[in-house]
C-alpha cells in the first residue's frame, strides 16, 4: 500500500517537473529597438508557459488571431498585467501588444516542431509588425 501511494505521487509530479516557464519582458526599449518583447522569439515544448513581465508600463500581451493554431485558445492580457500563459497546442503563435501593434511590438512563439518556414503573415497585419515577425522567422529564431 505504501509503495502504491509513492508511485502515484511520482507519476502525478512528473509533467509539472518537466514543464518550463520562460520570462518575457515587455519593454519601451530593448536590444531589438523601441517597443519590444525581450526575447522576441521563444521555442517551447507543449505544456510550457511564458510569463509576460510588465517591466515597463503601458504594454500587454495578446494572441494574434491571424497567427495561432486553429485548436488553440486565444488570450488577452490587460495593460500592465503580468500573465502566465501555457501553450499546449503545437504550432506558431504571434503575440501582440495592442497599444504598440502598429509600431511593430510583436513576438513569435514556436511550440513543438512547427517549422518557422510555415509562417504566413496576412496583409491585414501592420507593416512593421509583419516585418518583425518575418525577420524573426528568417533568422530561425536566433538572436
Ligand atoms: Cu507595448
């Protein structure tokens, strides 16, 4: 009986132990220029999370309806809200800051093995945001 309890504890604990949380700063200015997420690219395994830090004020993090796996749940943080988002569905996710979307404040999240070459940025996305997303994909996610 004692052994069975121990085994159950270990099995339940296993997924939590392996899930990672990556911190992303929301900044007025970073190495990538003005109005940036830092880092602006994150690669995750399904079940990993990102915590968006309100390092500077007047930013938020929201999923882009144009770039999200069809089965994934959209999210929208409030301005200055630090949110932790768990990404369970494999695929590519575009993240945007609503006040600075037109200034190109976006980032890309790759979950699982979804190829960056599959990124499709529709014409409805503002030019600076589109360019930043395409630049991230072109450099293969490297800084
Ligand atoms: Cu912003």
